[in-house]
C-alpha cells in the first residue's frame, strides 16, 4: 500500500485546489461569453451539463498532449512517436509528419510478440490468405473455423483446465460472461480495485455487489461471514450463490493478488472464485502459466479463469477456462458467443503460434529465454529504481511498476521531459487512480535489452531529479562503482 | 372477629396520622372559597409517580447480534446452487466447422457448400486488394496493438481509418472501437445517464439492450417498427412535462433490425424527432455499405441529410468484412466519447491490420458501386424464388440483405417451431450442401424474437447458387412440414 507523507499530501491538495479555483474562474468568464453566442440548438439539453465535464475541460485538456500519443510503427521496444502541435493552447492537437524514435516503456508487450516475429508472422499471413481477415458471422452460425477449435483446446491445456471458450475482445469477455453465471438473488464480492469491465459485468448481471478491501483476505472473510449470515437485503432469504472476483496482477498497482489465502477463504465458505489474469497470463510463472503457477495454486481450485491475449501474446481477444459443464453452458447462453462476430482468424493463429513458442513446441527454446528475460528485467529494473530513491509499487516478478508522482504538475513535467530525452512513458491520473495518487507506470518487456534498461534508468533518474520525485533517500552506491559510473 | 380488631386498630392509627398530615398548616389551601386540606401531599405524590413513569425506558425486546457460533452454524448450513444449471438433454452443442474462408462457397466439415450464413454482403471475403493491404500491415505493425488508445495504442492506421470513414459518410469526425458488439453498448452509457429518457424499439438486439440497461436511464419501448406507437409514446412523455426540456432525450433504433429484417422508416423518425426535440441514436451495422445509392447507409437511402442524425454507430463485421466498429456524428459527440466511453478507454485498440482492411474495403466500395446493384438483384431474385415455398413465408423487408423465413403456421410452442426449422436447416445442409442457419437466442435476451431461418445474401452469390438454395428449401420444407 502507498504511504503518503503529510507534506506531499498537503502540497498535492493545494495544487488541485489552485487548478480548481482557476477552472471555476474561467468557467465564470465563459458564461458571459456564451451568453452572447448561443451554442446549443434551442430546446435540446446539452450533452454534458455544467460540472459534469469540468475535469475534462479545465484540467485534462491542459495536459492533453501527454495522452493518446500516436505511433507510426509497431509497438516494439523502440518505436516512432508522431509529433503533434497545437495552435490553440492544447485544445486541439494536429499530427505532423515528423516522428521521433523512442524507447517504449508503455506498451503491454510483456513477451515481445508485438512486432513481426520470425515464427508467428509467416503463419499468420498464411492463415490470412486461407481464411481471410474476418468470418463475418457469429460463432454459432458460420464463424467457427478449425483454428478456433484448435486454440480453445490449446488455451485450456496451457492454463491447466479441462475446457475453454474464446471471445474476440477482452472487455466483452468479462461484461458478457458474468451475467450468464449469476443473476438476481446472487452475490458478487469483488476487489475494490477491479477493472472497469468487471464492474460493468457485475452491474449488468443484476446481482448484488459488495466490495472488499484491496487484497485483504481477512476483510474478505469478514464480508463473507456477514453476508451469508444476513442473507439477501430486506428479505433475508439465503443467497443463491456467491462469486468472488479478483485479478492476477492489478494493472495500476503492479501487485500480485494473495491468491492462496483468498482461495482458502472461499473454499471454507463455499463461494466460487473467478480469476481475471489479463496482465499475468504468459508474463509470470516458471513456464508462463500465470499467478497460479507463480504462487503454487492448483488451477482446479479456481472455478473460472479468465485471461486476455492482448498483453503477452501480441494479439487481441480473451478466453474463459473452466470445467466442461460450465463451458458448455456458456456456449449455449452467452450473448457474446451467440451474437458477436467471431475472432479474426489471423489473430487466432497469432495466439496459437505464440503459445507454441512459449511452451517450446516450435522446436526452439525462445519461449524459455523470453520468460527468463522478462523476470530478470523486471527484478533488475525495480531494484535499481528503488535504490535511486523512487517510490515504486508492486511485488517482485511483476512486470508492471508504477512510480509515484502525486503532484498534478509533475505529471506533464515527467512525461514531456522523458519524451524530449527519447523515452516514452505512460502517466496515469484521476479518474483511473485516486485523486492524490497520480503515477507513472512502466511496463517491462522481454524484448528490452540490458542497454535499453540502463538508458531508461539514466533518463528517469535525471528527470526524477529535475521534477523532484525521489521521495525516499537514495541508497549510497556501495557495491559496484562501475554501475554508479554508468548512472552518472 | 378476633383478627379484625387489631387490623381495625392499625388502620385507625394510619388514618389518624394521615389526617394529621392533611391538617398541617402548610397543607391547607382555600380554593374558590372551599377549604381543601392536604393538597400539597397529593400533588407531591402525583408528581413523584409521573417522574417515576417517565424515567423508565419503554419496553423494547433486547437486540442481540448474532454470536460467532451462530454465524458459524449459518455458514455451515448454507448450500450454494451449482455455478451452471445442468445441461438439458438433447440440446445442440456442436457447431459446423469451417475449413476455408467464409465466402459464398466454403468447406464445412469436409464438404464444399454454398454459404448463406455469413453476413458478407459485398462479397469482400477473399478480395485480393484487401488481403494485400492486410499483409503489408502485418509485416509493419505485427498483429496486436498492445495498448489502449490513450497509452500508445493509437497507430496511424487508426487515424487514417477514422478520417476515411468520416469523409465517406460526410460527417466531421468518427471514432473506432475494437469490437463490433461493444460499440453500441459503450456509446449508449456514454451519453445517457441516470435520469435521462430513452425511447427504444422493442425489437433491438441484445447489445443495444445491454447498453440501455447499463445506462440506468428510464427506458420506454414502443412497438416494433410501428411509427404510430412511437408518436404516441413521444407525445405521452413530453405532454405537460415541463422538466422534459432540461433532461436529455434519445430515440434508439436500428436501421435494419437483426432480429426481424425490417427497415426503420428514417424520414418519419426524423420528423418526429424534430417535433418533440429528441436526439436519434441509429445502429447501422447491417445497412452500412448496403443501403443507399452508393452504400452510405440509411440516411442516403431515404434522402435525409446526415447532419440530422445525431449519433450513428455500426459494426464493421458485416459489409466491410473486417472486425471492429465505429461511431460518427458531430465533433462534440465524437470528442466526448474519447474520454467517457468505457469500451474505448479501458480496452486495447483495434489490431492495425483490421483497420487497414477497413480502409481498403471503403476504397473498394467507392470505386465499384456496381457491387451494390449485384447485391440488390440477388435479394430480389431470392424473394421471387422463395415466395412460393410450402409452409414458409418471408417476413423481412424487400430490400434487407437478411432474409427472414418464418413458419406460415406455428405449431404453438416455440421449442417445436425451432426444432422443425433446425431439422430443415440440417437436411438442406446434408442433402443439398447448402449452408443455412436458424435464429439463435440467448436466455439473457429480453426481446421476444420471432423464430425463423435467417439467410444472408451476398453480392458474391451467383444465380445458380440462389436457385440451388430455393429448390432445396422447397423440397425439404415440403417433406418436413407435410404433417403440419
């Protein structure tokens, strides 16, 4: 958890207060200007009333150039960022035709499959010529090809469950599956920092939703006991079923979930578990099989395992792996399976090839090399950043590392300065994180070499000094003088 | 009598004391000329009684929270339902497996068949130019885009695709989504919040219903494709309702309804919308690239200027033969979605090769508008040939590329209807190698779908394909439905 020192909290609140005050002042003047020219068509209520988009207009637009940067090449470890200019003080941005070659610390490219790969790309092109870019129909009609069946089997085998089902988009996987499994009269207990897709799925299902403190099995037990003893609200009938939803790696914290304890609690109270491994499948674990392998949990203990193919496999789409009965039930009733266009065949082939590389079934040991490299890279990077005095969140072995910024002015400062020195980072603020806890998030990839990481550390250290985010005292360099020289 | 004497003596003594107290000088008073003795004592006693009663707490049964032992017992006793219901006997679970591209002719389970189950309206599956542009994209960008649009997932092909679609339709800007079905159920909650009013057709498909449910607004349904019902609903909602001016109001319709093949009469809807001041959200997945002289959709078909429709969404998995979706409208509409549409902000962006496929598909449509004429003649031919099928009737619009066949006489129960239709589809596939499908329904769907056979007509079908289909259907339905 993040410990916020008092002085930092005060200065951050003061900065936000100042921005808010200025924003209100400008809104006040804008009211006068708008009074003369009526912008909205008479009789229609405006799309956003008053304060609904205050944050967007007055805070976000000032630093708009730090987000949504277009790129002109594959999102590999080095890529071309398109330069943008603005004539009206960042209200609108125009792309120029200049690009800068930058080090990529922002894309979800954990195993390095993002760009054209020597094993995967020829096979993808072959399947494109054979099956074309899309099947134009839903899975149950004419959208199931041999590739889809092969991938479902392979994904189930990779994760360690009896059967799996595929979807074309990770977001839809969560929002369309949860309503199939639970409905009115059921209870969903989800972690307080779960992803938006899980929140939408839970809301769409009609079940009651309760939240437990982030990653705290003790609080989960408390909530379970209270809810089972109390029953449904107002009628006190017993709950029909209870599902507990957690994620493998939380993308904004970089933390691993305390899976063994949570599974133990759920087993004791007969609740079902749903594990969302969007960021952890393929990226952690001895052979890339996710948090279950890393923390020593038997996949048979988790009822439903969900994952996406976007991050570690360089493709798109999502899957659910569970027992044969659950998968059959989903194939008959899940709306995303019955109404949505099936996954594009070349993307399916990319995942099949990527999984084969990871398992070593392509005849080389590139998979094992990639897994070892990402683990080494993440641990090295995290320990170096901590030594320099940055406040870095997350557990060891996790390739996601947020660096705390806190102050709203440091967000654009850090982002723009790093870009000027040819390192592309991602900064995240409200509403994706709590208001006071803005951060820069680094995603390490297996395709980063040691030189790339040293350059990144160099730049981040210099920018960190400039911006003032080394909240902890730096460790004096005691062991390797050579390393210290490189950092200077 | 012996016992009575001491009692009498005791009471006499008490009475004497009490009368002495009453006759004490302080306790005497004169009220309206009447002597009252000892009143202070009585008043004192009364006050004492009142104070005593007030100070007592009212009776409440004591609240005992559950003890830990009781909670343990309850937790042990509780039995959850199984996570999924048991599979019904005889439910269909196997789907036909394709072994080649889903064009007008495809290989299903090892056999070559004529394919009427893919929404490949313009016949673009297998088009050389599109495949070449995809190969170029794959070699340059790889497959996935590895990030959401806000964090280095915006690739220049996305921006090209958005401007190409906006230029094609004549709108200021457009926004791309990474999956067809997620477009509409992200757009609706981005614009409609709690307290807004939405008037929707009751035949909209599941994705629209999900979007309406997630938006938490008040939703009122009107009869499927019935303009009189729409007018009366709008009248009822706005008459005398002063507050209606300040809240946002939307009408949600589809251009070609996926569940029934009807086409929404856009000119009347626009007239009603302008009269009652509602905004229109039009879902054009099956009419983009199909209707209109040059394929620009429903607005061109009816001659309505595109600016009058506030929000247009479409999935690109049909006519354009790629995946993903887009939404277009005024600059304000599109900009608002870039920050508040959950399917755009929280999800990885569209794979770049699909975006370049979309660009090539739109280019192809602009250069070869004759493909639309092929599609239309195929639909007309199909209508003519199937008009005399025994036991089945066409219930979709004459211009809709989704041709819907329903049973002329229903057996009474939806399950037997569906069984009959599935038997017909199976036989047609096995005996004549024509691939057709029935309509499928999820149990989460709130729409009362008509049950029927859905045929997707493509511009790539030849006349012989269509005659093969019609003769096969006529033969099989005659034999299967002869008993009904």
